[in-house]
């Protein structure tokens, strides 16, 4: 059987199906698998198969997807989302809604997209090379690429958060994630950057807050939204990282029908 589950923010896909299985004892002893990953900070549609339908995993991995997502401009991280180590901080200047509308149109169509360094595929590659943490930078090998299609990319709105609002959101979301995802280190870095704490302090953005952009996208299977956000930040010249992602559709499975 195929289930359309709602993965909560902070859960891994495995934690999501384990939570569902605990509430449905009739699934005890059955094979179960999720069909398509979502990052810990992402939420929304997660398809799960049980019983004989686990053999159909490849069929469902190829479904097109729709997402709502929020980008945070002026920052770039090594994971392309706010769970990553901050690699770049820029003051956001002269960014306007018309520029983002134009960039969204430019990004539509077929393109090559690099797998993020911190993605399931690249982590598996590093493990095979004996370098799971990426200390050797893949022993000189470049990041792999995949051809994707962005069927539609829409910009919706620009907003500004002050430092306190931004850090409060980061603290709330990152604290939901269990396991070892460098949470304490990452939150400490954000606090240093936003409030100038620590010795010595990192680049201080006191009073500048964060500029965020809200988008939606219809994309082919295998598209990394956080890579798309990182690329948009590079196009703008100020950097960008992903603040939130919500998968609203996978094939014919919609978020309004998801089991919470």
C-alpha cells in the first residue's frame, strides 16, 4: 500500500515512517520504505510504501514535485541551508522584487545541477572513499551533476526579519532536529554572526537582520531546492541559503491529503 505522509519539520524520513508505524500497529512486521527523501528541516509530502509495494520504489522516485520554499539572502552555507556552516556573509543591497521575478524566469527549463556536498548521494560517495566527513574534499573529485528540469519557478514576496526574529526562528527549527547534524556548532555560529558574541566575534550584522524571499517551484525528480537557492544567491551576487522547504505535491499526491 502507498501512504501519503506529512513529514514534520525536524524529522528525518525514517523518523516519520517510524512515528506512523507506531500509530498503526497493523503494519507491524511489514516491510516499509520511504520513496524520496526530505531534509530534516523540510516538511510536507513524504510517500511511504508497505508490503509488496516496496518493490515499486523506483517508479515513485521519478515523480515530479512541487515545493514552497523560503530563501535567506546575504548568507551562504556549506549545506545550502541554515543547518550548514556559514561560509559567506554579505550585506544585501539593491535587491528588489522585479529582479527576483526575472531571475525566476531565467532559471526555468532544463539545466545541470550539482549534488550538494551534504546530500545522501555525496555522503555515500565519501563513505566509499573512506572520508565520510568530507575532510579530504572528495580527494580532488568534483561534485557530481544531474540534469534536471525546472518546469515553473515563481517568486512571491520579499520580507525582512530583524536579528532577534531571525535567530528565534533558527533556534526553534534547528532545535527540533535530533541526531548529530552539528546543531550546537551551527547555532553558535549564527549567534556570533548576528549578535557579535564570541571571542573574537565573527562578522557582525547587528541591526541588519535578514532579507527573505518566498518562492514556489514545480520541478523534475531529483531536483535539490537548496542547490537552486544557492545558485540564485550566486546569480544575485549576495549569496543565499535555504530557510525552509515544504513539499506540496509528489506526482498525484497532494499535501492537503497527507496523513499527519
